[in-house]
C-alpha cells in the first residue's frame, strides 16, 4: 500500500475514533502532499510518489523538531508536549533509519579507506570532512537504506 493511501485510511480511522491530534497531523500531511504535487507541476488529484510523500513527511518532522527546540528555549512546556505528540505520529510513517553504531562502523572504514587520520590531514582542509561525509552517504544510499545526514555529520565530527 502506498504511503498516501495508508494515510487516507488512517485519516478515516482517526475520524471514527475522534483522535483530534492524529486527525490534525494526517490532514496536514494530505495538504502537504497536495502542495508538493502542485510544486512538481502535477494535478492535486494525482497520486503522489512514495519518495515525494516521504520528503513531505521528513519536512514535517524537521519542523516539529525545530519547534520543540524553540518552545523548549522559551519555556513553553505545553507546546513542547503538543509538538512531541505530533512528532510521534509523524515518525510512524518514516522508514527505519540506520543506527548510529552502524554509521560509525561505516565511517571508520571510509576514514581508513580515504587515509584520514585526524583533522590535520584532511584533504582540502575543513572541506575534507564534507568529502568523508559524502563518501559515507554515498555508500549508505547505494544500499537503499535511509540515514539522517545530521547524524552522519555528528559521527564524522566525533571521529576527526
């Protein structure tokens, strides 16, 4: 079942069960799908590809995480709780991300393969970290697995 179809089915279920938060999140995703289709030059009635749907969901997740951080800084724990509830719903639709341990294993292997010992012998200075990150992301994406780029960056920064 495609992501869009799954979300529409769960929207109906949320309506029947009167789950307001879940209903609001699912409606916002459907609106996001429509906006994405329009931005891609397609008709809003067309089904959205899963990769485009995942992009919409990832944007929504990133927005929620940013909001949680900002509300936390502002001392608005009520809004933090609300955003966390929405984030929990959204994350159910994302594919499972590669673990930090597995990323670290790949990063160590790539670091050795590229001959990088520490930050002082990076090719092209600081941009060399980008080269290592790019190599790691390329290897992971070629396997078809999904990975958080920010997590890869964090692991690389810890290693060099």
